[in-house]
C-alpha cells in the first residue's frame, strides 16, 4: 500500500494535464449548465433596463473589442443582442475599433441564422461601417449622426431606412452599450453619455470591471457586464446558455479538479506519514 501511494504521488504531471484537457472538452463542446445562482447586480441592472424598454426603442451597440478579448466579450455581445431582439427593439451596431470589423461581420452573419432569424435588416437592425477618430464620431452622433454615417457597411443610404425612423442623434435613442477591452467605454461615457444625457451601459473584461464601479455608483453607467462570468450571468437571465456558460462551466470543473487533487494529495501524504 505504501509503495502504491508513493508511486501515485510521483505520477507524471503530463497525465494530469491530459485528464484536465479531457475534462474541459465536454463543457466547451456543449454548455453543461452548472448552477449559477450568484448573478451580478450590475448585470441584472442592464437586463432590467433592456427588459423595461418599450417595443421599437432604439439601442446603439458599439462593439469595440478585438480578437484578443473575444473569448470574454463576444458572448456578452451575442447575449445582449439576443435579448434586445427578443424584446422587439431596434438595434444599431457599430465599432470604433478597426480590429473588431471581422467580429462584427461574424455577428452580422449569425443574426439571420440563429440569433434572430425573424428580424429584417434595415427594419429591425443595421450595421454601420468602421469609423476612425472615436471622439469625433461620439461628438457628432450627439448632434447629427447622418453627418458622419450616411451609409451602412454595404454602402446603402441609411437615412430612409425604417430602423432609423425618428432617429437623428443619440438624444432620440433609448440606450447605448459599449462592449470593449480598452478604455473606449470611458470615452462613450464622457463624450456621449454625460455630454448629451445619453443612458450608457457597458461590457468589459473581468480585469477592468472594478475600475467602473464609480460610474455605476454615480449612475453614469446603467449596467455593466464583466468578463465571461458576466456573459454567463446574462445568458442565465435570458435562459439561453451559450459560450459564456461554457466558459464558466469549464472554469468551474477545472477548479473542482484542482481542489480534489490538492485534498487527495494531502490525505495521501498524511496517510504515508502515519502508516
């Protein structure tokens, strides 16, 4: 027995890594839906904000993240979009980050496929082209958005699109959401939210989440989704579990395996000591 325990304690660490990799395959392929009871209050605030908007309200979504932060932020964008369409809201999608254009194209392709197949482009949603100089864009959108956006990503004029009916600037919109891995949300708050009294919410990486607590306390942010946990929380609220839930499931299983290994190793060490 003693020899067996000693050999077990000296097991090749590569076998442990292999076991961990096999364990993580299952939630990554399909969300397990492990219990997620501790939902963030900031996430619930954004959910309730969207939930309370009248039908056909206009929501502006600025997806300002790139492939480096995609795992945390892309699930946030998909979950919020799904909720907005479910509530029959109009959605304008844009980016002020050149690295996000490909990700927006991916979302644009997913909307008619599985996010909201019943929604019509130009009537229920629109995707605007990338524009440089974020501050100029934000400021202009507070006055007359058509001075900086006259066409959509495909080059079609937007002024007469049904989705923009009654919309001239952000003052005619009901909510703005910036999802970003940079400080772009700070700019949206300062140059659009505060300046034009435009309700703003955001989605950020987990490491940046705590830095936005003052904005939440002052009411400058109406809600905040932080990291993959925030995405999983939002998916729980809309009852549609996807990549955010998969990520948290995988993380939970990895933590559980590490805890089990630590406890088991300590028990074995004590057993050998007193055997």
